C-alpha cells in the first residue's frame, strides 16, 4: 500500500504535491518522494521518512515546474531500509520517464528475467516498481518506433503492458516533454481518482481526500484497465487498454487502509464502516447477550464508525477508552515486529475509569497478526475491566495478501489454521466475535451496485487475478521487505504467528 499523486498545472506544483502527500500520509510512512518537470528536465527529491521530515524549504525550492508527481511509500516488496528503493523511479530512455506505483506485481520475478534476456534492460533494485517502469519504457519504445509520442502511442504501450503485467497496480508516470500518464490494473484492485481545480489544474491521486483537501473537485475514478494521458497543455485523453476489465477493488481499503472521508469507486469509506458495524451487531448478539455488555469502546481509529453503529443498534453506551498518541506511527505499517510490539503502549493509553468494574466490548477494524490485540486486551484488564470481549468488524484474516498489503506469509496470521476459540485463547479475551465474509461483501457492495465484486483474498483465499498458487506465494515471500541482519528482531522469530 502506497499513496500516489500526479499534477498538471499552469502554476508551480511543488507545494500542491507536498499538500497532497500529507493527505495521503496514512498510506505510507516509510519514505516520500517528489519529481517535478521544467521544460525537459526532471527535478527529484526523495528520502526515507515522513513527508514533513523529507521535504524542507531548501528541498522545495529545488523542485521547480508546473508538472509533477509524488509518492508516500509503504514497502511490500524489496528492501524496506533502502534509500534507493524510495520512489519515484527514473529511466532515461525513451524520452525520460519517472514513475510512482501503488500495488504489487505478482509476476515481477518472471518479468525481471524477461527484461534482462529479451528486452535487454537492467534493473538495479528488488523493487517491482522498477520492473514496472522498465516494462513501460520498453513498450513505449516499441510503440513509438523511434518516432513521435502522442496519446495513441501511449495507449498502445499501455495495452501491451496490460498483457504482460499481473497483480495490482495504480500508476502515475511522467514522460519528459510530453505529459503525465495514469493507469490502473484490469481489476481496479488499488484505487485511483481524478479531479480538477478552478484554475484548470488536473490531479490524479490514490484517494479522493487528496483531491478535495487540496482544493480540487473530484471528477471521476480511473476505471479498471483504463489509461489517462494528460498533455502539458492540460488536455485529458483517456482510453480503455485492457481486454476484459472488471471492477474488483481491494475490500481491505474500506475495512482499514483508506481514510474515512474518502470515496473509493463510488463507495463512501465512512458509510462502509457504518454498514460493517450494522452487520457485526447481529454477530455480537448471537455470541454475547447485550445485557452482559456494559460499554462499547473502539480501538482507535479506523474502528470508530463500526463501533458507533454497533453501540447504537444494541442500545449500549459508547465510550472512548483509549487515547492515541498521534505522533507514533500506525503499528500495522511499521517494518519489523519488534518495532510494532514496542509501540503499542506508546501509541495508546487507557482511560481507566471507563474500564474499572465493567464488562467491556472492544471493537477493532480487523485482527491481522494478533499481538496488538493481545496487548490491548491486557491493557483493558490492567485498567480494571471485569470482562473483556473483542469484536472485529472484518472476518478472520486467514490467507496471504499478494496485492500490496504487508501480510503475505500465512504463518504470521493469527487466524490461519486456527479456530475462533483458539484465537480467543491466544489473544486472551473472554469472547471473540468476527464479521462474516459474505455479510462484509454485502454490507460494502450494496453501496455501489456497479461493483463486479471485491478482492477479499486475505479473508476468503480467492485471488481475482487467477495466477496465485502456493508456489507463487512462496516465491513472492522471497521479495518481502527485509530488515538488515543486524536489525533482525528475535521476537519476530520467536513469535511468527503473533507479529503485529
């Protein structure tokens, strides 16, 4: 999961890109980068860290031009500690191209071999985004055949790419002297939206909140398989480039990843989470009698809408029992289990009066690896809770995700090959209630009947691209973000099933 943005304007875009990346910071905290284009020259600055730390005044001054793109990175392939793998990536031929990518190629290994043996192109990192950039460069070279580039040749190149690429990809690329290209995989797994400013600026971004929060009006989503080329005059050209596109967005975007004030593929993220709370209420009633619950408390922050709706329907008081330190990153997207585990009590503190002597129902958006849940349940007990129940607005995460979320190995998933009662014992709660898979799909899918389905592979084991088997997952595990040998955390090895 990453956040990407691209802008074509009549005015300098460096500040606009910075503002948009701040609005997308929740999608990646590992690294940030911006590239701008002035005439035919690229200006780039990228580094590890948060947006506010990567870009200082001197860096912003070094990013002139009216066209640009940016990314906040959350690594799902390659080396999480490598400055070289921060995006954007650059290749000098043809024309000069820079690219940012949100998603994960499932056939990166095969493509890397093809690039070397057949296309005679070199990749210097383990990042699948560099592979994607070189495939784009090769296909653009073939499409133009040494001639001029226009929207027709760009779309021809993207059509050829679509036939080679597998997996999830929302991409923004900048072609020196020509314009900005954005495209999405044929299943629309990762989101990408487009909007306009009052001054004619055109922006594409991962989430609508980046458009609206920077003064742009959301216009539409880029369709699955569609390519959009925005020339330097701001003229928008669009064409469907996939043979059989269908809309199957990642359902985990609505459960956890996206901001609640975003609208993805016609679905309000906030309303989706309210709906999940409504369906979860039925599951809770069948497990724990409402009279045995004194208070409902969300685990900040993504679970709040679901917890609010759940409390309303059950007629049980809703309380805030945890205070979040906003200056500690989200544990789910921190590299290394040791860092995740250490930060749980740093980022959350209890309001003891809301727990003391009460039967408490904690509500979380999802339970992935389990360690955070176990720590939070223990915090509730330490604060004096008589009984601690835990409800998840999402179903059990039982399968690896291969499309850009860092939960690829089944051994890291607390729900893999375990019953709900076994999970409950590991977490240490008095009752554990999960969402139902089909109910989750109906709750979110009802908000847009034009959705063909969802990628819910981490919940149901069905991979929409149809090319994933055990061998493919094992191969992809070899390209997971890795820590340096001297930074490997022993608890990661000791608790492979409970790393959150």
